[in-house]
C-alpha cells in the first residue's frame, strides 16, 4: 500500500514553499494537503473554538488532493485527519516555511504548531523551514535534504510524541555543510511593538522586535544554522520542567 | 517600593475570574491589567503579526489600571510590558481561567500562552485555572491558595524561564486536600470536529472532542485534580526532547 502523507503549512495554500514540498515528496505516497486560506504565521498552537470551519477543495487529481480551510494550522491537521484522509496518515509534513522556526520561534510558529499537534495525535511529523522570508525564495537547495529526511521517517518512523523541527540555511546546495541534530537555542524577541498614530490621531501598535540570543552553545540550532548546517531539533509537546518539580515541591506542598 | 503586578487572561477583560484575581492580589502591589477585548480561549502562544493592535483604557484608579486590547493574551503581555507598565513587572499573573488548563490543555491555552511568554521575557509568572467553565463559577475556594502562591512567588521569585501552571479542582474550600507539584499528564483530544450542514446546504465543521488520558501516573496533574488536590506544574518554554538528541543524531548526521 502506498504511504499517505498529509501536508500543511502556515503561509497559506498558495505559498511557494508548500508547492515545493508537495512536488518533492509526491514520489513517496498519496498526498492530502489541508492548508490555511490566509497567512497564519504566528498562530502557534491556536485552535478555532468559537466559530465554524469551512473547507474549500482546490485540486483533486490522482494521488493528490488539495484543500484550504479558514482555520489555523492546528485546525488543518485535526480536521484533515478527521474528515479528509481515508485513514490515519503515515506522515504529516508542514512547510516549507518562508522564514526561520529555529530557537524560540518554534513556540510562535503555526508551521510547528501543526507538527506538534500531529505528534500529540500519534502521527510522525516533520516541519521544514528555510531561512528566507521572500515570497519567491529559492527552495532548490532544500529538496535533496527534504527527500532524505522524509524517506527515512517513512521507513523508520519516530519515537512516540517526538516530531522534528528542521531549519535550512539560506545557502546554495554546495555551501550546505550537512545536518546537525541540536537543542533549541535559548533566546527571546525584544522591543516588541512600535507605537504609531493613525490618520485620525489615535494610537496603534504594530509587532516588530529584535531576536536576542545569548546562548552560545555549539549544540544549538542557531549555532548550526550560523555555521552552514541544517538543524534538526527533536521536539516534544510537554512543557513540564521535570528538573524543577522537586524544588517547587519543597515550597508549595 | 510596592510590587508591580501585571495581570491578564484569555476569557476577556469582562470575565469574572479576572476580577476575582485582581481583587485577591491588590493588597500585594500596584496592578496593571491588560486583557483581551474578546474571548481568546484556545489562542495558545499566538501573536498578532499582520494587523495593528488597539488598546482601550477601561479603568484608572489608585493602584489599579485596566486596559483591553484587540490582540491575543501573548500580545497583551508583550504590549503591556512595552508601553503600559512603568517598569518591568515583578510578577505576571493570568486567569483565573474558567476551565482546566491541566495536562495537554496547556499547549492550547491562551491563559498559559501569556504566562509562558512572560517567563521567556524574564518575568516570574503564574497561571491560575479553576475546573469550572461557567461564566458565573464560584471562585471563592481559590482565593486563599492564590494569595499564598502569589505572596510566595513575590517574595522568593522563580527559577529563570520557569513559570507555574496552577489548576484548582471545582470543590468547596474544606474539600480541597492541599497542593501537589506535578508533571503534565500525557493526553490528547479525540474525535475533534462535528460535521454539520448549514441552512444553505453547505458543510461546516465545529470543534468538539473528548479528552483521552491513558497516563495513570500518581505524579501527574490529572491524578492530583481527580483526587482533590490543587496541581502546580513547573513549566518551561523549550520544546527540545533532549532525551532523543543522540538517537536522532545517529540517523541524520
């Protein structure tokens, strides 16, 4: 039986990175795409709780069905699995995102929200991101690496609840040095909003900010990407800080 | 100098749980509230990236300023710190949420999105949730526990990047057995959407689902809550599964 691969992203159903990913992996199985109608960058793990979701069929051909949905990337994964896949997908892919989801970006990312949701629901899942925000970014160097990772995960699976966050430096193929499996760099975004005044004299605030990373570890995704490597972070959905359970226990029980 | 406490939530600025939390902690410091204009349950760690934010002043009296914002709970924390707090808050609180944020709910929760965002930005932060979804839920049993936790965290702080996810069973005060510091239960939501047909004959899908928890550990938040305890989970914002870095390294490097 051919593999069934569910693909989503957060840059919308019309994004170039999504099309590149679909083309790269069609040889590995039947594809169902459920993506967002609109850009959903920064939607994180958000769910649509208080309004109905609608689904539009975009394309239907042998081995490829494409749908667009008015919800978030997490909604896309849940809804596609529930109603648009004939069985549980063998693999869920998200991306290729236009822009980095390394380090703390993973927590804000709709691309990775979808991946983590798939892993919570017992599916193998991988998110791909290229460090280039342009709408017409050149994804060609990504393709051999995407194929290698997808074929490996289809063959061997992933441990329970573990998904992969793959970030790819914006370099030509022959400048990419290889792959590093890493931890997330500790970082944050500073100076986060600009205050402006609208034509009616009223204030508004617009998200901006600078990425601040003081984590110099050579075992991190930022180090790998800065040094010409693709970073893979094994990602899990549990926020518990096990290392602090005992300390906090002493204070509160 | 009096402490400065920033308070937010995801049930909106008019929610009863927010009012209860403000009243419970006013004695500990000056309060700035920045909450969402509308219900933002399920907004997770979402950010507003592609539209401007507006802020409305709701109330301004000695020791208490209340604002409402058209963004997400994460936006509320970032924007309040940037423009509406005279200095970095000593403590960020979120809640009291109408409904559980235990176990996997933490990843979908706007209440906890705000808390984790505060911790990423170097602030001590605590989220409170009561296991009762009613708009007029009785929060009275929560108040002594909220006061105790808030005064402890104001006095002693929290470890870097660690926040607290506090869930309170829906019981009268004298039935609450105490506090347990726990890990998140492993769980997921199954059967996640209902398909319906609108009056025009078109399909729509609405979020629903059943909470499935097969994790029977007595060190979990679900065990604590099921057995009459308040659960506190020390929470951190890093998704890396350190335990799998070596295994994945063998496969991909």
